[in-house]
C-alpha cells in the first residue's frame, strides 16, 4: 500500500479534465474507529499566529477517540509544521486538521478556504505521523514539505482564481488559471505540454503505470507523474530534502534546477534545512529514500484527494 499526498480536493493539484488518484508512500495498520463524517476527521483547529486553537472535536469512536484525546501529539505535529513553514507563509493557513488516514490512505492534504486562494487548510494524519514512532524516517516532515509545496504553487500569488478554464491561456489548475510566470505553469509548459494529450488518456492504474514507465526520466518519483500539481509538490519536496544539488540534465533534474534558479525557493530550502538542523533529532528523510518504487506504489496516502466538506 502506498500513500497519497496532494491538495485536499484532487483537482486543486492537477488537471481538471483528468481525475487521477494520487499515490505516495506506504505503511498502514487497521483502525477500529469511526467519525460522524466517516472520513477520519478528528479535530479541527484555527491557526492563530504560532498557535492552534481548537475549533471542533468531531464525534469519533475507537482508536480515533484515543487520537482525539492525545492533544500532546496534536501539538507535537503542529510544532514540526512550524519548524518547516516560515511564519510569513504560515499566515496563509487558516485551519489545521488532525485526522486518521487509514481508511483512504491519506497522509496529509491541503485545500483552499477562500475563493481568492489567500487562506488554506492543512490536514495531517495522526496515525501515519506516529506509525513506528513520531516522524519515522522523516516521513511526516516530507509530507509537510510536500503539502507546503502545494500551497506555495497554488495560492493567489501563483494562480488567478477569477479566470475560468475557458478563459485560461496557461495551465489551468483546479483552483484557477496559473499566472504566466508561475512555477506550475513553467513546469507544465516545459515538461507536460508535449505529452498532455497522451496523459489525458490515462484512465486507470494500468494506464498510469505505462505512462510512468514511458516517461520516468521526467519525474523525481513515480507519484510525481500523477499530474502537474503533484509533480511540482514532489519536485519541491525533493529539492528541500535532498542534500546535494543537480548533477545531471534529465527532465527530472531540470525540474529541480528550476527550483535552484528561483531565489524564493532557495530561501525556503535554506530556512527549512537550517531550522531543522538546529535539532539533534533527524527530521528529514535520507536523500534518495523517497525514490523507492515501494514508497510511491499503487495506492494513495494522499496529500490530497479528499472532498471539501468543512
């Protein structure tokens, strides 16, 4: 089983005409639990500066109730979010959700909370966050970096939500029309436009596997081939978590180089790596470990793909 990582509504991180599911990492155990919404939601918090303030506890039972009561774990997850996302970017988050991802394989997600894409909700799966111990092998940190990658490539700075798909002359995300000079539009124009019609014919897992096998040289992970939104989030995550720079000229490495050519992305990378390096604990995954095909396999521990209900 693998895990999915994208924005909470799948269209937000990918092309509207093609509703692919996402895949990301693997590791999972069953839970005897339920919620009033039956999607694993446990507790929702409002983000107020550096703090999270409880807004609502969902009606849950079984293991989910145990997770709900363990607010120290909620805070520990949030503390790691704060170490990774700088305060001026964290101000774009209005809500933070603790949920259980076992049912649909979701590790995390983000979803826009305002029409103009200025505010976002982030959700983190507490069961995956503590599987094998807190942030085992840096997987939680990677999930947070990936989700943050969605926010900084899909927010109002990068995407104009007032432009419809019919009026969009650049890459259209689920949230709106990407701006001409946006990171996601550059990635689409340089690395997706020439294979877009072929990609749109992907209708099932077998098609997706064939598509990836044919174009794997273009992707930093198999999960990145899900759609442009997941691609750029994976590129950002690999850019941040991998220690060394680009040493080749594959399509995948060209995408990483696009990050190195962007001063904002370099500053974010330096902040995340420098802030985490202040601790004696290892918060990031080992370089290269996220390229393992078993990690980005056939299912989804999504950083997205959940329906917007809050």
